[in-house]
């Protein structure tokens, strides 16, 4: 009897510890899920959001046995010992006083990976901020030496926060928690608002959008369009594709800025050019690619197609130089973008983390 009680006690201890871990707000498991708009979306079918084209998550250079196994792919990633994935020396970066930057000109400051702050027509836009990874995010991503120089307290007040999708390297709890009192408005795809409300954001400052919806907020004097991407969503233990992923076009002051988010190549870039014409600045995914993920991330071969289809006046590539989330050499995305720019005479705004980029 005593042995049984000990076993039960150990089981209860593990269950209690597991529940305590899963109760961490970053997981969002206990948030209220608003299903009405999600289920009414034309992009939500068969119990999940769907891409515009059939999009296998895992494909390419794997055996038939492994092709649809995310766990085998994850194991290969975790056990890969290629030292080129992570730089051996600190990456050069610039610490800019963000609060002193004027709002009477248009500029961009990149924080590495897909986090950046830009000013357009007097308003500050913050995109996918990951500036303070805490546990449990640090289980999945650790910043390269030299790149982790910005913190939430370094940011000025934010007019518009844009979140492109729910993945940990784009929507990080501790950063969003620390800036919530300095954000005037939030724009995000369907399903993301449930997380933000759970994390303390006021419902009245959040606008959720579906693909092809547009928003015009008169006091901001800008227009924003929610546009498709070709990706997926889940957040560790959550059901796949229950929140939407998106790209965005911001129009203000006679200029257009395209926020690409994450996603593999498809016909949307040509369609965006046909609809919006000349784009002043395109921020495009470039990094964390893999032949196994060629439909959900932009590969080097497809980045060239994306840039040529979109025909933006200026290009800045992101999703690299901070985290090793795939197996390619850490420096490869920069080389790829520069080669494309030289080949096609593209105006590539290639700058170190923290540099003030005028556009």
C-alpha cells in the first residue's frame, strides 16, 4: 500500500508540475477563443484556415517515411551539429536611441530576424517584436551573440503594432507584455486577438483582419490591407491552423510599404503588384528556409521570383541574422539577397541591426 501511495504521489507531482508549466501565459492554452469570425471566414474550411493553394508543410528532400513527420524533422534539426548555423563571433550591430528619432521623415530600424520599427508619414509602426525572449521561448530560440541589444524599454511609444502570425519568433509574450501600455493600436490576423486580450491588451485597441480586408483609421491618416501569405499556424500543443497568417500593405503619405510576413512562393506577389502597382518598400522573408519547407518559407531560388514579381522600388530582407531555426549557414541569406540585387539591379537596403535606414 505504501508503494502505491508513493507512486500516486509521484504521478500527482508530475501532473501538477506539467499543469504549472502549461499555465504560463505564453502558451495561451487557457485563453478564451472567439470562434464566430474565424468560422465565418471564407479562408476557414474543414476545421482550419487554408492557404490559397495546396500547401504541404513537409515535403522535398526527405524519404517517403519521413515526409509528413514534423517530429522526425525536429529531431534532425535538434541533433544537427553544423557549426555554420551559428556565427562564431558576435554580429556587428548598432545601438540607436530610438526615442530620439524624429517622426518628420520616413525611416526603418531592424532588430534582427523579423522584428523592426519604421516611421511612415509621422506614425511609428512596430512589426513582430521579439526583443526579450524569456522562458519558454528560449527553449526554441536563442539570439546570436551581438544581436540581443534592444529591449522593450528602448522602444518609443508605438502608434501601430502589427503581428503577422502566432509563431514564437514573431509573437513573443514577454516583449508584447512589456510594451502593451505604450501601444495605441494593434492590427493582426484572425484569431490573434484572443492571445493579446489574454495577455492584457484592451479589446478596443485591437483590429483583427481577414485576407483582402482593408482598414482606414482617420486619425492615423493611413490605410492598411490584410493580404494572403502561404504559411501555417500553431503554438506548441495548440491545434494547427486555428489562427490566420498574413502579410500587410500600409499606405500613408503617398507611400506604400509591404510587410511580407512568413510564407512560401506563390502567385500572390504578382497579384499584389497588379493591384497596388509600385511599392516603395517591401520587407521580405529571407532565411530559416529548408528544402523540406519549400512551400511554407521562401527559399533562395524563390526569393528572386518574389522580388521580380513584386517589382518594389526598394527591398529589405528579414528573417535572418538573429536565430538559427533551420540548418543553412547563418550568413547565407545576406549573400543570396546581395547576389539577386546585383544580378537584377535591385535597390537592396542591406544594413546591420540597429542602423537607421532612410527610404
